[in-house]
């Protein structure tokens, strides 16, 4: 302390710490190259799980470490990023990941699906149809669709290699036998281009049809499990079912209480402790857009 | 002595395939390091025929069965199976997908412990239906119909179709395992001590059931057991193993009533009389 400073100057020192400089989008270039190689391989073999050297990210597992690494590897400075968490742009996970890339990559962010070039999502596909040139990045907790049926990784890999997927239908059979219908309502298994059975991440089965013949690139990243898989644009994706119990993309049998949409996926919101509830669009951007148009 | 005594007995199945063996085994050898699992085993199994393999614990019975069924890779020998569409093929030289396909269509494997052969976490109906779904059945009603039909055929109350096998008794589990294996109409069944661990009255019922199914469907089977009564009831021909080698083979009644080899004589005289 040599000489006293004015209050303004002192305040400046306290509030602005030494700026930490990260590489563009946090990860170093070699790591991004490694992830891009995995992504290219995944795109070349739709639905196949490609192992990659998943990095420790500055967020806990389960918060989208896989998705964040994939997004980081895809981002360029011109990108416009949108992040959603169960359809919403304003929940903790979405806000923090958006802030993370706004800070480490300096890219423009948006909440509008149509404006975004990269959309990182946790467990939803936006209601607004995607277009060519967009990339949808899914956060995946457990990439292996056979995991809860067959715990051995060596065996599930062999089953994928030999297309030995009878077990998957055993699970659906059990659902019907016990509940009278296929009760799996999220992470509903799909078959990609008639070859690999894939876990579409825990999206509601309402979103499954949107995966098929989608013009955008869809990338799936599982950080803890260190797997990447992908659907190139215009890929055929079929949900598994039985001939006499066909797949149905279900949703709450209501219309959105805010925008009145009858065709979007709805969240149930408990409004009081007396059984009051309302159903609102899970996709906040879609809902806000519709209300903007309506008013 | 390993001289063959007696020829294939009964007819059954596809008459065009009657003139050649369903399964031909030549010089099958499996070593565990310096020890012998089974050595230089060879036999032929004809359509509709049941072959029994007996011997004490450690005589190589289960190793042999494992080698035949493709669970264990043998060190030498050939296992030639008369496939439906492509005739006799060496199973050991087949690519893995083909062998797996064979294992869930034309072959069946009944484990000694039903827990090894059943999926304990899913219902009885799903257990029976699994093989059907694995080969492409995609109609729930038909799969369930087949499961019901097969549960009735193995004398399990059809009302228990949605119960898990863990809620079944040992005998029911074993019968469920048999239903699960036979639902795709296999031509060759491998059985490893199918009556092991069951009490005598349940054993008798199971044997009766097995005999009916084998005769009715014209199945060929290889039955491994240490219980001479089981082979007496089930099998047409018998192989006696000791120390990994076949010491005697022939027609079941012939071997059991007039054993030639010293070890067989010991085995036959060791059976307790009530």
C-alpha cells in the first residue's frame, strides 16, 4: 500500500479479477480434433456408439458433460447457440451452459429455435421443425439401449455386432404383459436405418418421430460413459414395436393452458396443494412464439 | 473298447434326411493346459435318436457337451451338423452370426440349473417368447399364444404366464426352461443333467414329459447325466466316459445289462437299490 486511492479505483480492483484466458470454447484444439474424429465416425455409421476420450468438464456428470464436449467441438465463432433443458430455455442447466459458452467462446446465444445454428438439448426435440444446416446436440446419460437388459458391455457390443436384438422386444413384451400397452414413455428404443438399435436419450417418445428423416444433424454425447453417436440428416429412424401393438407418440391429452397449442408436448405444473394443475408447453420458445403471434 | 455296437433305431423327422446323420463328431479334443477335458471323442447321431453320455464327475461329460454346443472352443476335431438349408456343415468353422442363429433355431440347450437357462427378471411368457422374438416374431398376440401353448405342453398352469420364474418351484423352472428351448421347434437338443437337483417324484414327471416331447417331436438329443436311470428311460444309445475318454458305447440296454468295460461294470453295480 503505497498511496491511498479513490473509492472508484479501489472498487475496480475488487470486482474485476485477472481475466482467465481459455481456448475458444474451453477445450484445447487437440481435444476438439479427437472429438471431431469420433463425430465423423459416428456420422458414417448412424446409430453406432463410438468410444471417445471424454474429458473432465467444469460441471458435474449428469449435467451434460457429453453434450457440452460435442457442442464445443462443433462451435465456430459465427455460430448462434441455443441451449434447452426439458424444452425450457430458462432453467438452471440451460442458463449455465449458455453462459459457459457465451464466456468461453464468445458466440452469440439465442432462445429462438429458428435463429440457432447449434442447439444443445437435454431430453427434448424443439417443436419448431429443424432445417438443414442446424446441429442438434443431445445430452445422453446412458447410451446403451440394452444396458438394463444385459449388464455386460462385452456382451452388448457383441449383440450390436450380430444384430442380436431379440432381448429388446422381450422388454416391450414385458411392458404389454404387465401394463396392457408399451409403457416405456421416454428413452424409447429406435432402430436406425434398419441396422443399429439406439437409445434416443431420455426424450419423451412423443419426440421419436421427429428424429426420423430430420434435415438437421443430430449428435449424441455421453460424457460419463464416453460414447458418441449420431444421426446424419435424412436418416430413417423407426421406433420398435409389435404389429398388434404399434408405436404411439403419446402426450398429455390437453391443450397448452398458455398458448392453446393442442399438438405440442406438455408439462404438468402443480399450482397449489389442493390438486390444482395446469398443462403448459414444455418448449418455452414455441409457446412464447405462439403467444406473440396470438396477441 | 470303443467299438460301435448296434445301428440307429427309430425313424422320425424329414425322411429325405434319414440316410445321413444329423450330427457327426470326429476327434473332438479339449485340453485345459496339460490336463485333458475330453480327448478324441467321435460319434454319429441320427435323426430322432437320443444319445446318453454317462460318467462320474470330472469325466469330461460337460466339457464335451459344451464343445458340441459351441460354448467352449475345442482344440481339435470337427462337429458336423446337417443344417436345414445347406446340408452338413462344420459348426466350429461357421461364422459367429450363423452359429448363433443355429443355436436359437435348430438347437436347444437345457442347463442343469434352470437359473442359467432362464431370464429370472422377466415373466414366464417372455421367457418362452424370447427365442421367437430373436428370430423375428413381431406379433404380440401370436407370441403370447405360442407361450400359452408351450406352457400347457410342459404342464405349467397357463394362468401363471405373467409370473416371474423366481416364483416357480424347481421342477416348474426346469419345465419352463424346456418350453423356452423347444418353442422354435429345434431338431437337436443338448441336455446337461436335466433332472439334477430335483426330488425323485418331480424327476419322474419331468422324465415322462421329456420322453413324450422327444418322441412326439422326433427330436434328436444328447443327454449328459450321471444318473443311469435317466439314460435308461430316455436314450437309445449310450456313451460311457472316464477321464475325458469314451471307454464304451452301444445301445443303452446292451451297455447297461451287459457292461464290457471295467469302469462301466463298476458304474452299473454302484447304483443303489431300494
